[in-house]
C-alpha cells in the first residue's frame, strides 16, 4: 500500500467516527469494569489455589 492510500483510508475513518453519547459511554465503562473485575477475580483464585496446593504438598 502506498502512503497516499493509507492516508485516504485514515481520512475516511476520521470522517465516519463520532463521539459516543452518554448512554454508549456508560455501557462501555460498565463492560470494561466488569471485565476488569472478572479477570482480577480469576487471577486471585488461581493464585489462591496455587498457594493452597503449595502449602498442602509442602513444595
């Protein structure tokens, strides 16, 4: 791809993009926070299981 083609595609993207309204922004924040806490909870549980197994088997 040539640089001019890339710039043309970027220009189209910028023209089509828009600022999210309040409802869309709140929904994306809820989804992001839910994913953050879900991944954090899974990581905590994995670490807890690893700790308990190491204490149980004395490794």
